[in-house]
C-alpha cells in the first residue's frame, strides 16, 4: 500500500489547509513524530550493558536522525511559508 493510500485522509486534510507542499510536509512531520515515539519506547526497554542508564547506541542514532529529519522538514515548511 502506498503512503498516499495509507495517509489519504490526513493528506487531504492538511493539503486543503496548507497547500500541497506544506500539507505533505506536515503529514511527514506527523509520521516522523510517531517514529520517534516508537523508537523512544523501544529505548526504554533496550539498554546498553556498559551504560545501563542510556539506550543502546543504535537507538540514540535513530533518534538523532529522526530529530534531524524533522528539523529539516520544519525549515522547508518555513521557507515555503515565507514565499
């Protein structure tokens, strides 16, 4: 199933409110936020043996990449809004 089918209702709602580009980016942010939540929950249960108070390094890297992606998407949305 395509992403456009999976998130059809959300895409339609956000594209109507914000336009096609910003609406799709808004849905992308929602998807990234959901992924961050899931990875964060996984990090609670998956700890490093060397550092028991921190999640494993791969979880930390995934979280960082998702957060960086969100930051880039937000910057694009702001650029589009200015135009």
